[in-house]
């Protein structure tokens, strides 16, 4: 095809917009009764995350820290926080499994499922948490990472419940929101691996089927 023919064939298609696809009938907008009222709106979250990003950028200027996200719930917060930090920084992930915890958070036994890919020796490490509750999971992770000799180790959490702490020595230095002892869904938090994509943070209707009492 000649260049002129190619231009003619593509002239009617905008490079910024793809074809308009209609969602399958009956497959969208189904209401999940477990998703309750909005607790934090997307605009509130965005404003606070931008504040945290600027604060971290100021505190770590010239140091190229590495953000370590704890899968899975923190990935949305981590992505937004990373974009809000106007300094060079690295990204990595860990995944932990906990056992024997209360329904709204906290575990008495923890193991590492996915380890870091990057080396953190002599680096400034910032653990990015979705929520810090009893602190047992973060305490385990912090001890594990300290054995690798980072230059500094701090933590930033989207949500915090300090009144549920079972351990005191935690590296939490940055907090998005202090919240009540409730279930949440959206902005990375799930219900049976669904609804992580909701832009607002919602309360969970705990009286609905499929939600722990």
C-alpha cells in the first residue's frame, strides 16, 4: 500500500480514540449489595496521596529510594503514590500470607510468598502498605528487610488503625488516613477478589451474605 493510500485508509480513525464498544447487555452495572456507602471519595484520596508524594519527595530528595509494595491491596495506592513523587525512585513488590488473624486485620503467623527482585543493601527503602492494623505483618516484614542492610527503612500506609496495635516498634512514618475498625472495599481493597478497581473507598455492608460477621 502506498503512503497516500494508507493515509486515506486511516484518515477517518482518530489516533487518540479507538472504536466505541458497547458493553454486553446485562453484564455491567450489577449492584453488589455488599458494597456500602462511600467512606472516602476519589478526590479526597487523590489530594492526600499527592500530599504524601510531595512529602516523600522532599524527605528523600537526591537519594533515589525504592518503594516496596505489599501485594495485593496496596498496588493502587503504590501506583498513585509513585506518580505523585517527582523524584527518581525504584519499585518492587513482596507478598505475604498471614494466618490466625481477626476478621478486620492482623495475623499471628506470617510467611513470605513473593520476595523482592531488587537488592536493597545500602538503599533507602519505603514499604508501602494498604493498611496497618495490629502491626504484626509489618513488623515481620521490617525485620526481614532489615537483615538485608538497607540504609534506611520507613513505611507509608494508606489506612491506619493505631488503636489495634499489638507491637510498638514499627517504621510507620507516613499515614494517609486513620480509620475506624470497619471493612473497606475499593481503591485496591477487594471482596472475593472483586471491586479493587472502584475509585472511591467504600464501607462493606457486613450483614450481607459472603461478608464475615
